[in-house]
């Protein structure tokens, strides 16, 4: 089954780092990492994302954003994105990824909206969706 999982969003500072850490917590035997389609390379996770996960006992302080590239796409068996638009765009840019790219909330059919530069409530909403997606993927892959 899938042993290496890449979680992707736009900037790699909000959604994908939160999802990466929750998925690592749920599937500790899997190799899980994250990247961004338009990453804020070198930046840490958004302070709000850090605070929300820290409240759950998960530390994001060491996260460093990185850009998605062909090597990352090739080296991961499963790629999870936050929206249908990201799925389409990633598959268009990296045709070899087709069949390995799914939305993080694939099982519920939801997109995870970007909370970047929005209020805490937007981060909480995204995190609620990410938690559900994590639970669904963990049940399928665990």
C-alpha cells in the first residue's frame, strides 16, 4: 500500500503543514511530507496554524516551507491536495502523477479552503476539514 505520502497546498505554511503533522500522528509508520505549489520557501508555518496544533500537542515550530518539484512528485506514491483545482493543476504540470493525486477530503468530497491571512475562525474551519480528511485517510491506509 502507500508508504510515502506528500501533502500539498499553495504556500506550504498553513494547510499542508497541519495536514502533514496530523497524518504523521495518525500513521506513524508512513513517510509523510509536504510542499507548496507556490511555496513561501524557507518560511515557517503560519503562527495561527502553529497555535492550533500546539493546543493538540503537535509542534509545528520546525516546519520549513518548500516548493513542489518533479523529484518530490516522483518520490511519493500518494499526493494529497486541498482542492479540486490544485488536483487538476498538479496533474497538468506533472502528468506522471495522474492516478496518485487525490483531494485531502476525497472521501467527503470537500475542498479545504485556504485560511492564509484570514481570521482564526478560517484556520479552525480548515483544521476541522483536515481532521476529517486525516481520519478518513488513516482508516483507509492504516
